[in-house]
C-alpha cells in the first residue's frame, strides 16, 4: 500500500499493478457454453442472416426489456442509425452532449443535426425543461441517454413527446437490466437501443439491439438491417447490412447467462468503492437508486478540484501511471469535440461542462477483485487528501509551472 506521495508511480515509485487493470475488461463467461454454441452453429452450417442463435438472443433481450420486438444488430451505433432512418426523422434531433460520441455521430451520419441540450446535474441525463426549450419547428425527435445506466426522467420526456408530437428514443447502451420506477429500461419511448460491445456488461464481441413495442417500426428496422428486403413501403436508402452474426449471438447468449452473477459482482464492487471512498472531502461515488434494479457496470467518481486541490486530469494521469486505466467517460462532452465544436452557433451547457470536467470511471466488472479495489482506493484516497501538495510537486517535476496543462490520458 502507498503511504506517501513519493510512493506514487508518478513520482518514481513502483506502479501499484504490474499489469494494467481496465474499466472495460470483458466480463467472465462460462467458456464451454460459448464453445458449445459455436460448435452447434458450425455443425449446422448456419452462421448469420437471422440465424437461430440471433433469434434466441433477440427473444431473451426482448424479455429483459419487457417488449414485444427486438432486432439484434452488428453494433449499437449502426442500431441508432437504423432507428433514426426507419423512424424517418428529419432536421434536428435533441440529445444530451454528455454521452459517447456515437449518439451524436449516428444522427449526423444520416445528415441530421444533433441539438445538444443540458442535463439535470443530479442524474447526468437530459433535463426535460431544457429539452422543451430547445424544440424548434425543425425538431423531429428526442434521444435520451440513460447515462451510466441511470435512467432518464422518462415520465417527463414521454409527456413532452406526447404534447409536442415528437418521436422519443433512448440510447440505452449502458442500461441493460436497469429499471425506472420498477419498469425495465427498453420499454420507454418509441424504441430504445442497447449496446453489446466487448466492454459492456453483456457483450456479443460487437453487437447492438433495438427494442420496441411498435410492430411496424420493428418490421421496418428488421428489413432495413437486411438490405431493405421485404419492406412494405420502399426506403429511399434501400437498406444496409446491420445483422448480428451467429458468433456474436453465441457470445451474447453466454454473456446473458452470466449477467445475473456479473451484476451481483458489480454491485459488490460499487458498494466497496462507496465504503472505501466515503469521507474523502471533495470526492464522491455517484449515487445509484437502491430501490431500482441496476447493472452497476460503471463506477463513476466525481472529483471537486476546489476542495481536493487535485485536477481531474491529473488524477487520471497518476492512476494510469499505476497501471489503473481510468477513463474520462465522458469528457470532453460532444459539443466540445469536432465536428460539433466549430459549428457556427457556440453552445454553452453549464451543467454538462461542469460534470464532464469532474468525472472519472474506475475499473469494475467480474475480473476486478476486492483486493484490486482496495489498492485503487488507496491511491485515490492518498491523491485526493494530499491534492494541493501533489499538484504542486507534479508541476515542479514536470516544469509545467503553475498554469501548466495536464496532458490528456
Ligand atoms: N451510446 C453510448 C452511450 C455508448 O457509450 C456507446 C459505446 C454507444 C452508444 C455505441 O455502442 P457500440 O457501437 O460501440 O456498440 C468504449 C466502447 O468501444 C464503446 O462501445 C462504449 N460506448 C464506450 C463507452 O467505451 P472506448 O473508445 O473507450 O474504447 P477503448 O478501446 O478505449 O476501450 C476502453 C477500455 O476497455 C480500455 O481500457 C481497454 C478495455 N478493453 C477494450 C476492449 C475492446 C478491454 O479490456 N478489452 C477489449 O476487448 O469506447
């Protein structure tokens, strides 16, 4: 354990971990189940195009989401694009800026304009009042993001969508298995999108899914994902290939088998982080409502530089020097990156900018042990409680001067 600043790898101490530990390590699965499924697909010589494993995966995801339809796709970014295209959105789509670039890029890729809207600082998700203020005659839809798995204000957004006639969708990339007021994520708005990327709590190597109770929309999406074949009304774009392969579905099913155990492990990790980082002034682990079901796939801490004296980016830097690959999910926010930053009208989103500058994602998942968390928290506690001293020493060492910029990790 590290006791003094000189023990930190940033200042020449041994790195706490010999090998890197990550936020996005794939969770443990029962490999024999995966291999059995892959063998079965190979034996039956059916590898993609709406295969039996993909259909089984869709049924299980639809069940989890509490909806009638699920269309599995090759990834969530393409799923978002399919949804925007199938719903025939036009003009502007309102969304948060505090999200992964994929949410905005998917909309822009189809020639539409993402309109970034501020968040409720308590949830990190869209502020319905700000959404209402951002609606223009060109707006056709709203995309909420259940950031870090914490659900959006779904009731208020559903009411707003009903009042304005706008389509309402959710990017639920982080939120499989979560609930809002007891209702499963996946069942809100007109449709929702999950990600099954390797780094997600349920992974299909790469994968995504659109879930919806709108049968007609589901039919259009399924057709568009398969070159537009069997569409009842033609699409100007024809269609694309967004299908999930049987290999991905085999992984997705095996990962779903492990999901309850992974979620339990994640919850234990989260609670341990909360305990170990309690009472560190200027530092908090974000709240998760204990009355809702949650997958706990991200452990997010918020650091207040004014209280700790430690800039967020320096915390990330020093963790990485210890082989703890912390992530700044999500910073910079979308409106602060290209191609959005240099749009003509400058956007200022105070709550988004404030939260985005303070958050750090710490390693969790089923490959992270209690001992790993103890060691990560030891570093974070030492850094945060001696923040001003640490920052001054780092500036001195790097010759950056008081106003020096901490390199981005
Ligand atoms: N909407 C939202 C809100 C999202 O967060 C995302 C994706 C999407 C939409 C789009 O979903 P997909 O189209 O990807 O299905 C990663 C993931 O690639 C991305 O899926 C995810 N969100 C995002 C939050 O995280 P990066 O750029 O941070 O990935 P990378 O390569 O830096 O990896 C992150 C960490 O995970 C590293 O420390 C390495 C580790 N890792 C990664 C992979 C791929 C592993 O240990 N093993 C692995 O196999 O985006």
